């Protein structure tokens, strides 16, 4: 069937079943491979996207639940000023090693600042609790967020 | 080929589920996992699927003089960020992790009726009731009567859970703790929820130990009368029937549940 939604600001229409995952549509139909498949059960956060400005695991979203929604992937988010500051902080802190978790991690950091102006370490840990990273041991990622707090980073 | 539907009104959904036995799909944070096959393959549904997330009328939190009325499609994030009392908001804020809370629904967690569902101990302690609607009519029943066991409820195939009613109470203190392998994004090994007003009114539930959430109104009444923690603990010990599984052991679950209740209530009594 025909499914309409908004992807990275553009109205798109695809031929798909309702049960297909948003993750597969993003990667296969649109070749946007920044969104990763990790655990495929909503635990690891590698597949995070924004849907109507909310952070969601795209592996958990069947296309039926994306009808008419506005979906933003890392490719589009990476064009924003909000992203650039997070990228800088991640690079300066060595918060990226293999990079597989990074798109999801960056988006979760952005969502974290939506909730708190200056998140504490506890709030950072809670906010990133849905993102697994097997390389960094998380410390450098927490440091990147601490750097953003110090710089007065704000959600916009 | 399995048919799938996306109704946008309750009436439309009720018509669909009345005609055939269907999977009813809300947020999908459980069904997407349970119905998966191999990587890249579509979910394996064996019945027609009715996606109800487009029904906007079930996405509101309302209140009357006596009750909070929660639409079945309200998300866990919306619960956590609502104006509901802290003893409801805080447990919802601790479920899973932020991105899952953004899509997981209040109704889904109840209908799914997993023995480890984190919302059920809370709602059961608060005497919540659920409304089930079908083309034939509707009924509102206590949550305790709705759930029959692990993944089992009294919901008929043609019924849709539409609202959750939580009575307003004058509780002024609560305790909520869930124990898992890590703090977030984990299925509980055991959880304890206690809500009370001094020691005049109290409700205690234990989640994830027995196949069903444990609550004993009789033990609560006795405790209000005699404030005897040893008797209360003895009473709970008699009804705990935990199991060993991949997440934990019977001994661990039961000991931790008892210790949490004991430690918290001793503190409350000391402060009286």
C-alpha cells in the first residue's frame, strides 16, 4: 500500500506494508545508512531517529505508526548548528571510536538537552541509558556532554 | 499475506476486531520483538493486524473529581511528564529508557500482561480499573480481575482496552524500587511499590516475583491495625512463589522483596 510521511523535511510516498520497520525503509528505500541496526530490540539506540521531534528506536516502529509523521535521521540532523556543537564536543573528547553507536548517541544527547539545560552526570546517564557503546566505556561520551554543559549548549 | 489496518477511530477499530481475530498493535515495543524472525525479514504476524496508534481520542489524560482517566494510547513519557501525582509519574519515568518511553503505551503494558510489566504493580496498588469496549457494549472492571496470569487477560477477542481509571487518593508518601541487572532499560528481577498515608492507609505490591503481581488487601488491613512488620512479612512469605529463570533466582527475588518492604516500613514507623 501507499504510505505517506515526511522524511528529513520532504514529503515522501512509498509502496510498503504497514508491518515493515521504519528502520528498513530508511536504510533500504532511501539509502540513508547513518541509521544503524544494532540489537533490533530497542535496547542499543543505534537506530534512533526523531519522529515528530521525539527520540524513537526506528527498529520498534512499524510503518503504520509512521504514517503522516515527520521523521528526521542523522543525515539531516547533521546539517544543523545544534549538531555541529555536539560533533565538536564528541571529537574533542574522543567520544567516538568505531562510530557505530555515534549517530544514535548524538541524537540522544540532543534530546537530553531538550529536557535539561545543564544535565548533571546522573541525568546524562539516565538520558543515554538507551544507547549502548562497546568501545568507549562511556566516560568520554559523558565528558563530551559535560563539555557542552560548560559551553552553555542549549536545545533549540 | 496478512492484512493490516490502521483505524483512526475507536468505532472503526471495534468493527475490525469484531469481524476477525486480530493482533491489536499499539506502540509495538513488545510485539515488534515477539513477532520478529531473522534480520531484514518482516514481522511474523499470524492474524490480521490492527494498528491502533492513529486513534487520537485515546491519547489524553483527563480527570474527574474522583478519578484520573488515562487513554490507552498515552505514552510512558506522557505519564512521566504529566500533572499526575508523583507516585504515578516517578515509576513511569523509570521504565525502560527515554526512546522506548516515547512510544510504549500505558494500555499496551497492561494488555500485554507480562509478569514483569512495571506498570501493573503501580496500577494495581492504586485500585485502577480498565474499560473494555466492543461493538456489543462496554465494561469497566478492576485491573486485578482483568489479568488472569502471565500474558493472560479476560479481554475477549472483540474487545479493545480504551481507558484506565485511577482513583484519586490522599496518599502522601510512596516507595518504589525495581531491581535489575542495570538501572535502566532492563526487565525487573523484582520490584516493590508501597503507597500510603501515614499508616492509616497503605497499599503494597510486589512485581516480577510471582507470575502475577502480588497484593494482599487482607495483609494491608491487618498491618494498618497492628503495625506489625514481622506479621506482615510472615504473611507475604506465605504467598511468594517466585521462580528461577534467566533473570534471577527464586531465593534472590523473595529475599530482596521482603528486605525492601521491611527496611522501608521500619523507617516509616520510626518517623511516626
